[in-house]
């Protein structure tokens, strides 16, 4: 009996409490996000498709991926603007339904420039969804549940990204690369239909629809630009775990693709199991959102510097654990801070800038570090990455002082 009591109070109860109090609309948004993200299975296989199916060189693939990133930046900015003009709901439906058509259409493009243009347009339309869904989250969540709402959506995204590549591999082997584009298109339509069915304005009323009669532009908010700068630096640090770090595992520690996959899967598993209770715990502490982001960025930066301390293989697992813990704190609280700040003015603009910060990191972060590794090696690259994390922490400390002065 004592064991059952311990298991419930120490393990099950924190999980139960972490998921309680969220509105049904938020749960529907999480399901729609899961369907959408599981469906975007082309993305992990895009470079393989371009080299094996289309016969492009790695240099050409690099430029196509730059078009991918630039499309994401433009789409996120445009989505934020249109969200403020016509509302988040219409933009979500428009983005899902039109990107469904474009996913199917892109597979019929051949040649370098047509594919560059097609991928660029596809990402503009697809990533209009991002600022719109953030504004929807803010509207459908209760005022005290913003951070846990973001965390639930992150769980849906991580689960979707776990399911997507597995299904994608089966589709490629069983059908073809063309099958991926069809499945992506169909799942976008399913997500759009689900959105229309369960979250139509006539059926679901916002819980926290705060109207600002004198909205401020995000572009005139100096403190928010400081936050944006910090998030770009954090993004540069974080994206290394999905480009240069796997190469480091392979070339320096000679891990197999299977072992590298297990390390990356550890990240997704830990997020899926522990993030909600962790955020619930940190929400009860007296630290501010910015303080929690600083802790997360510090842990992520520290996960790189320890890679230079020893050649012991176990340090890779410790590094992944530190990065995952940092990610679990930095992303939900930074997202929640952006949603809270957005109440001052044009919500679409604010949430678009937040997303653009990470799009900028994707456009420049991978390429810059690849060149730095080529010139100076992995060890110096990890020192540079840690330095960028420290610069991010410095900017967040400065932001904390500005916000306290404002209030």
C-alpha cells in the first residue's frame, strides 16, 4: 500500500496535475498540430530526395535549403501581418489547405530553378501557419496556463516529428518519394478539415481574447528586439544538434548511424516524458520567465563546452541530456514570454518575429558552423557555440533589467 501511495504521489500525480486545467480547444489544437507535423514527412528526406531522385550536387542542395529557409522567414512574417488583419483562424485554414495543394504540386517540378522557386513558395504558405497558431494558443488558453499550453503543443510537434520520419521511411520503401508528397498534401487537408469541424468560431469561443484599443507595433518595441536578438543567438546554438553535432558523432567518435539515431531519439523521448511535469514545477517557483530561459540557454551552451573536456564516449550522452534539459526550459518559457508581450500590440507581428528568430538561425546557423568546422575544426567550433550562448545570456540579463524598469 505504501508503494502504491509513493508511486501515485511522486510519479503519477505530477503528470496528472501537469495536464489538468487546459481547455478542450487547446487539446484540439495539439491534435491538429500533431496531424500536421506527422504529415510533413517530406522535410527530413528532402536532401535525400534532391540528391537521389533529382540528381543535384550538395552545393545545389545547399542553395535549395537556403530557399527553404528564406521561404520560412517570408512566410512567418507574412503570416504575422495577415493574422493581425484578418485573424488567426482564417490564416490557419488558408495555410493548411493551400500547402496541401502545393505539397502535391512540388513533386512534379524538375530542374534547379523551378524546384528552388517551388520550395520557396511552399514554405511561404506553410509557415504562415506558425504565428497564427501561436496567437490561437494565446486566445484559447486560460491566462494562467500559457506556458503549459505551449509545452503541450511542443509535445505534439515532437511526437509528430517522431512519427513522421518513421512513416516516411516506410512510404519511400513501399511506394516512392512521390508517395511522401501525396501523404503530406492529404494530411494538410485532414488538419484543415479538423480545424473547420472542431474550432470553427461558431463552436469554440476564445477564453482570453484581449482587445488592445491602442496596439503597438512589435517593430517599435526595443525590449522585444533585444529578446529577438537573444533568440537568434540561442537558435544558432541549438540548431547545431541537428547538423554539425551528428557529423561530430560520426567523424570524431566514429558512431554508426544507428547509434546517432539513438542519441537523437533520446532527446525526443525525454521531452515527451518529462517536459510537462518540468514546466509545471518551474511555474510554481518564484523565478521569472526570463530567468528560466537563462537557465535553459546556460545548460545548452554548457552541453557544448563539455564535449572539449574529454574523449570519453559517455560525455556525448551527458551533453545530450544537458541540451535536452536546456531546450525543455528555454523554448516553452521564451514562447510564453513572446505571447505575454504580444498582448501589448499586434499579436501577429510579435509571434511572427519570435518564429523568424529561429528561421534566421536555420538560414545561417548550419552553413556558418560547417564553414567554421572546415577552417578551424570541431573543438574551436564548440568554443564559438558556447560563446554565442553566453552572448545570449548577456542579452537576456539586459532584457530582464529593462523589463523590471518598465514595470
